[in-house]
C-alpha cells in the first residue's frame, strides 16, 4: 500500500517537491518553491510517495494549468506523474492516479486530463491508457492530449498555432520557459552558453502565467521551448552535448 504525503504551503519546506532536492539553495529550486506557493491558492495539489519510495504527482484545475490546454474548465489536469528507480512496479503509479481522480471527484470536477508524450520529459500515453484515459488530440512531435471523464462533457483541446508562435520569436535562439519545472533554468543556461560561443542572438523569455502558456508557447508542453530562427527545435531540457547536435549549424 502506498503512503502518500500531501504537500501544502505549510509543509513545502519540510517535504520539498521531489525534483532538485539536493539543490535547495539554488535559484531554480527556490523559484519552483515560489511558483508552487503562488499556485496552491489556485487549486494546485502535490502528492509525494512517502517512506523510501520515489515518485510524485502534481495536478491542478485544468482552466489554470500550465500546459497549452483549453476547453477544459470542468476537468482537473495532471502536470507531472513520475515513479522512478526501485519504486517502479509496486503499484505506486496507480495509487497516485487514484488520488488525482479521488481529489477531482471531491472537488466537483467531471474528469481528469493530461498531456502525455512518446518522447522525453512527460509520461508516455500508454501509462494513462492503462488507467482508462483516451486520446482526444495529438500534436507533433508525439504529444497526446488524453482525458478520463466521470460525466459527459466537451473534449479538451490543445491551444494550437504552434508554428505561428514559434515564428513570433524571430531570428536567433530563443528559450521560452517558466518556473514550473526547476530544471529549466539549467536548460536555458546551456542554450545561452552555446549561443554566446557561436555568436548567435539569444533571448530568454519568461512565461509568467497560465495565459502565457496558451498564447505564447510554441508546443503543447508549454513551460519550455527552444526555438531557432522561428522554428521549434526542442520542447525539453537538452544536455550540452545533445544541444550541440540538435543545433549543429
């Protein structure tokens, strides 16, 4: 049986939020902490696996979620679901998903939606399909918007216009990012270093609200994008060696 810890504003310093736990003094960790503190009042929920288990789920009302999802006001949305290492295969993912759905029921939502990906940085569609979620929309490269409804209602949809949003970034290298993921500050720094070495114009654009995600982000993931000369080249963290390969000029 999984022991779940409910993280609240009062217990955030004690329990943390799973990611970057060894770097509590870093600016990125503190920015994520502040981001969470601002989101709790908007209905964000965070559950950690207790004991020596490693995993968590972060979720909030879809109308305010930090993914490029629309038409989902009656749904809860999952940001992140992870169970890692030796904690895999013990039923913890099911326990976390059941907690999301239980909370959604209690708070009067009519279902749960989630953005999955066949690529990196998000859980795969197969994970959620196993729990009864259905794909309602897909987007390149490998995104699936999925939903599980408790009652009839409209299907959520992705914000779209990805190419136009990327084109609006203009020439050079542009990173669009938010504090929702504490690893993205490092990701942006890698791009900045690469741009300086290659003498390429660089912009670091901060996404400060859920509205920014829907109107400015050039991919469904929303909280991070790497754009080169008006074209999306990555939506997730890249190590320097991978960055050099992707951006080979």
